């Protein structure tokens, strides 16, 4: 009898889980359930190309032209999963129950909401879905003054897009520097300087303490520093949290994310989980990652294992962000205890490397895509390196790979 595999979610973890499950067991009935009403699409462009009108969400289906149906996968769009009945091996949905032999939970993450600026308030926007992006794009067309709360990846990408549209932008950030979770201080300073060069103003070490709607529809924001800023539109980008509610209600082990083993298996042997919603074994214990590549690779492993494989997931994390003409990339497991080396590069280029136990453990760069590709291989192969060579722009990273080949 054909195996029934159900995948819950509409992001890259869910899509790659479904694709790999079908590839591993072509006879299986694979069904993907998503509460969005469209074919799963790439989300990175939402804060960039979609906002400035260079792309539409439907232009980039994750599964490629023809979508999931082309791969023989059934999609239940516009369908919400309300419960998992583990005893009956069923997922309860708004479209009726779905029986499974193996289940993959890839529910992703939820936006961290600000109580003072909750979703649903007129002219307040959070950015997570294509519907959010379309609504924000419409309002930016009439916006003169935008305030972004949060200077992380999403907040700064929105700020850059709005500045390119000619909108006056102000960013309010609780931390003392931008991209504090993703960047070291020097790299963050370069990113901040480019935004300021483009006219974006920043209020760092500052929070919003009061938000008051005005008669003309704008919003007055009072900060912890006592300043008052009036915005036509407010975008909140204060991070995300794992969407593990469904798993917790089903009695699965949850610890700020669904706890999985190296094979993406939850505390129920027939249920797997992948992507942003999980906490998985990392180099220093259980870890969470929130980036596209992790979602793709983790989902792929979960899908294969749901279809009968026993693949262990071992990743070198990576992320990217596009802001103006800055292409920002991070790769590896960053560690405050690692030795840092900075390679001097021309303006608008930057490269910082972390070295641990004689090898590169992580790197962060701006506009050094080719170098980062070689550095990733150095990290994966744990090739010993000379810190002095890392700091020398005349020493190519590809040569370091060949020297140890």
C-alpha cells in the first residue's frame, strides 16, 4: 500500500520536504497543506523587489515552473491545520481530516508583535506573506514619511526599499547598533553608514513607548528618549518566534521550537519537523536557525526521512541580505570566543573571519560573493589556515583550498 506523507507549511522547509519525500518514494501520496491561498513562493523578495515593483510573489514559485503539482504533489491551499490526532494518525484541517503514515511539520515562524503597534491597526504593517507585501506596497505609494521599528534584516531591507522609492525613512532600534544579531560591530557600522548616506535616519538605543493615531490617519510615535515622530506608515520588524503551537498542543516535545533529533524526528517517531519552527542538534547543543538555506536543507532531510531514509542533518549555516548595492552574507557558526580576522578591502566591500582550532569557523562579508563561496568550502572541510594569510588581500581563498586538496 502506498505511503501517505503529509507536510504542514508553505515555506521552503515544507516545499523541499514534499519534493524530497516524493523523490525518495515515488509511489507515496504526498500532500502539502498551507493556509495561504496560492502556490508556495519565495519570501526573500517580499522586502526588496516586490516592494519596489520589480517582481511579484507569484513570479518565484519555490518548486519552480509548474509548481508542486508538476512533481506529483497534492496541494491543499487555503487550508488551516487545527490539530494533530497522533493516536488516529490524522491531521485535522479546515478542509477535513488527512490520514498520514508520516507527517512533517514545517510551520515556520511567527512575527514578534509589539503590543503598542499590533497587526490590524491602520497604517501599521508587519511583513511575512505576499498579502502583507502587497498591502505595504500600496501604502508606500502614498507615503512620504515611513518609520521602521527594528534594525534587523527585514527592517533594514524595507528601509532600503523605501529610500529607493524616495520616501523619508527613520529607523527606531532598541539595540545600540544595527543588525546586532547578524553582524559584528564593524560590519554593522558599514551598513549603517550606507543607509545614512542614502538619507535614512536612525534612533538607536531607543524604543517606542506610545503610539497615537492622528485625525489625518498618520501615527505619532513617542520614544523612550522623549522624541516625537509622525509617520504616514509604520513597519514593525522586531524578529520572529517559532510557530510550534500545533506541535505543543499535540503533546510533542517543545522548547522554544519543536525539539528534533539529527534525523529531524520529533518525540513521536512518525512525526518529523524542519525549518524555523524547530530546535535541532548544533555544535553547542540544541539550536535554532531562521534562514532560507537552513529551511531548504533541513526540510529536504526531513522529507527523505519521512519517506524511509535515515539521513542526519549537519549544516554550515548561511544567510544573505540585499540592501541598496550591498550584498551582505554570513556563513558558519559564529562564536564570541573565536579569534576574529578582518581582511582590508576597498570601500563597500568587507570581510570578517572567525578562526577556531586553526580553521575558519565563520565569515561575514559585503560584496564578496566569490570569496564567501570558497570560504564555505574551507569551513566545510575544516582546512587549517594561517591567520596572517586570511588578513592579506593578496592571498586568494581558492589557493588555500588547492593547497590542502
